[in-house]
C-alpha cells in the first residue's frame, strides 16, 4: 500500500491532509480543521485507502469552495486592526514605556511594549486576561440575578464551544469572545449562567437566557455567521 499523503494539491496550493480511521464512523466524513486549515477525512473502520483517495478526488470541488469561503487570517502585529468587544482597535508597538504594564487600551488603540518579537504573544496574553475579567464580571452579576453562585471562571482557546458550565458551577469560556460585540458576550454568558438552573436546553432554559440577555436569538445567529472569523485571529 502506498504511504498516506500528508498534503493534498489544490488549485490554491498544497494543503495539509489528515486521514483518520474511526471505529464508530459509518461513512466518510470530510471537514476542514479550524486551526491549520488541514483537510481532515475520517474513514469508517473497514474503508480502504484507495476508496478514501477516490472520495477526496470526488469532493475536490467542495474542498476548494470551502477553503475559498474562509475569512483571511489576522496575525497580531503592529498596525493591525482587531475588534475588542466589537469595537475596532489598532495594535501599536510603544517600545519600552514604563508605568503601563505590558499592554493597555488607549483611545481605540491596543498599546504593547517590549521586544516587538514578542508582540503577538503579549497581545494574546492581554486579550485572555481582559476576557477573564470581563466574562467574570458579567457571569457573577447574572448569577446573582437568578440566585446562583459561580464557583470559578477560566478562559481557554476552545475551538468547538464558546462556553461550558459544570454541575458544580465552574464556568469555562473561549477567550476569543472578547473579540465579539458586547451583546454577543452577554448572550454566551447568559447561556452558561442559565445552565446553573437548567442543565438542559428545554423551554425554561431558553426563557432564562432571554431574560438575562434579551435578543439572544440574534446574538446566537451572529456567532454562527462569524465563528470562522473569530477563530482566525492571532
């Protein structure tokens, strides 16, 4: 059997290719990885490698279309504009200015000090900490409004869920929410806080979400439309 190729040649250039076999799969499943744009093909247990390659060839048009629809990646660099709570901010390297910390917000600008080689990491660290504070304030206020308690709040770079709520009241959010409009952040927080009362997605749960964050359906739609864009910052 030939070696499994690590890349697939497309009109836009070579893309990483990962072929995985999953015992529970009942059919071929084709998707793009949000992190590195790799083409991922999942095979049923007994599918042949030759059949997998034919499936890829038959779906080459779909792959090309999906890649073409992806928003551009936005690296954190000097002069780049990013949204913070939906408001445009320009990243500016300020050299070694003391008294402000590694990064701070100033009149539509995200100022970053230190070695410019570390600017991207410092921007990410600043946004993660800002997200932790902002989400924490909103979560605790909403929890108090419904007579519930938040055990702890953490932020991570999750790729499949914007937030989660454990039975003990521990909440976890994607730090990338800090790039979304404020109303969208409120919706995600309300979604997880409502789980403190209703660990399901029944009618009472959705009423609780709407009470905490009016207009939640519009914010949910915004997240669906802009998911790929948020994941391509940094």
